[in-house]
């Protein structure tokens, strides 16, 4: 940008040097008072104030910069804006995301021109003062670009943050990769996690990168590569467990990492619909660690394994086994919402213990009121109880939250029972279409028979 400004205002070498130095000095001077401001009004409010200053600087530059002195005034405002990145960056460092800004971060990310301005400012700061760490500022802009789905800009800013603080390379790559994974950018996250496995300075984190790489690869449809990564991660975890156990006191053994890493292998098989292999992998996990009660983390891994085994039993039509696995979860975790909902749904679907099923599902829904699957379960048990109007109300809410084919099928059944034939056919049609799009024609067929027959 500097060459264009220099040409427009016909600046001398001395004026160019002054123009480039003003934002740096202003930012350095303002960093301390902005930090004090954050202590008094909070990082979130301070950051919002400072983001407003950026907008003011941009507006000032667009409408009022006509002379060299105006240009210097804008430089001061941009310097303050640059200092504000530090406060935003500290908030990001606390939680690894823009969470402290809550819904305001969404508004910032949605403001594409503002995000581009911030990215350009971070680039300029890096070019002008390459020796200055500016770690927090670069990380803040990287996270903002990630939230704004500007993937290339996010990559550039994460690389700038790594350049500023090489000792944090592994942590930054994990944050970056997980951010992409959450945004369903599976191929991009694979690249970042692969890069993390090659960080030679921090080999102790390689198993973590392989763990997440396995998940990203599976979501990207590369099951064989995912299994290879998951198995390599488990091998490294086993080696780490042995090394830690050798150093620990016998009466104070360290938390084993291997159960969590073995569960990733089982999950990849489950997600790839290799159900028999997944079932065996989960059973092996439960058999090996079922009597291990010393660590809460291991119990959570086993809880997840039993929930998966219940789902696998449903898939193969073994409902007594499915119920047994869920009852094992509830024996240990009586308030577990997933187990309460799943068991209540199984009973409702079978027309058994309907009042108890309703109570269990309502308890699950109380803990997660926005869970569409739980609301569908409530609608279905109400349908089974003959409370059709209440069932329709809950199923409509569930379909509005998540138009899952199972929810739509249930809603069609409820509409039919209420004598609303056209609405029933429309719900069934949407359910069948969703199943076919998901490559599940065996599920679509029975639903299509419903709306093709007279109602």
C-alpha cells in the first residue's frame, strides 16, 4: 500500500519513513493504556471499543485524508487499532477461540470488509516490524479469519503467529487444525495435522496430531489412511504410557492415554460402517478396561464405547443387547442424557414402558433443550401414548431444528393419525428423499409406500 500512497501524495524519503513509523509508535504507546482499560471494563468490552476505533480509522481515511498531516493522523488511529489486537489476542489465548466475544465475534466475522482490513493490517505490521513478536495480534486475526471462513487468510495469519512464536508451533497447529475440522474443512485440516506430525521440536505431541488426523481423514472419506493414523497414534500412546509408568510410584500410577486412542480406531470403523469390526474393537476396549475405576477419563471412554455398542446392536436388530448396554451406562451414570434418551426411545418405539420412557426422555431434554434428537424422541413417545396434538407440536420443533429423515417420518405418522393427510404425505416425501440422498434406499422404500397408498 505504501508505494501507492507515496505516489498519490508525492512523498519524500523522509516523509515515507515518518509515515511508516507513526503506526508502530502509536501502537507501542497505546498497548499499555489499552491493557489497563481491559482490566477495568473487561477484555470483551475493551475489544469491542477498539474494534470500533478500527472502523473510525477506516472512515477517517476514506472521507478526510487529503493532506500529509491527515495521513499521519490516520496512522495514529491505525496504530491504536493495531494495539487493540493484543487485547483481542489475550482473550483468544485464554480459550483458543473468539468465544469471549460471544455473538459479537460472529458479527465481526460476518463483516467481510472489516475482516479484510484487519488481515491487511496484520500483514503490514509483520512487514514493517518483522522482529516484533506481535503473537497475540496475529493469533487474534487468524482466529477471526477462520471464523469468517477466509481459509487462505487464516493460513497466512497462523503462519505469521508461528513465525512470531516458534515455541508454540504445536499448539497453534492444533488450534488451526481443530478450527478447520469444526468448520467441516476436512481436507484442509488433514494438511495442518500432517504438518503437525512433522514438528521435530515437539515429538511428544505427535500422537495427538495423529489422533486428530485420523478423524479428519475419516471425515474426508479416506478410511484406510485414517485407520493407519489411528493405529500409529495408539502405538505411540502405548509407548508413552509405558515410559510414564516406569517413572511413576507404584501407589500413584499415571493416567493411561491408550484407552482414548484405541477408541479412535473403533470410531473410524464405526463411522466407515464396518460394523462387525467396530463392534469387536469396542468389545475389546470394554473387556480390557471394564474393571478400571481409578480414572474418570477412562470411565468416559467406556461410557462412549457402551453407547456405540448399543447403536451397533440396534443396527443388527438385537434390541435386548442394545438395552443392556444402555442400562450398563445408566448403572454408572444415572443422569446421562444420551443413555436416558436412547433407552427411552427404544422403549417408545417398541410400545413398552411408555410412561417411564417419557419421564426419561424429558429428563434428557431438560439437560439439552436444543437437542433435536431428544425432542424427536419426546414427540415419538407422546405419539405412542396417543397424545397426538402434543406429539405434533414436539415433532414440528424437532423438524425445524434438524430436518432429519427419521424426524420427518415420525412427523408424517403423527399428521396421518391427526387426519392431516396432505401434511403427512409431504413429511414422508421429504423423509424418503433425504434417505435417498444419504444413499439409504432400503430406508426410503418403506416410507415411500406410506404416501403412495390411500390414507
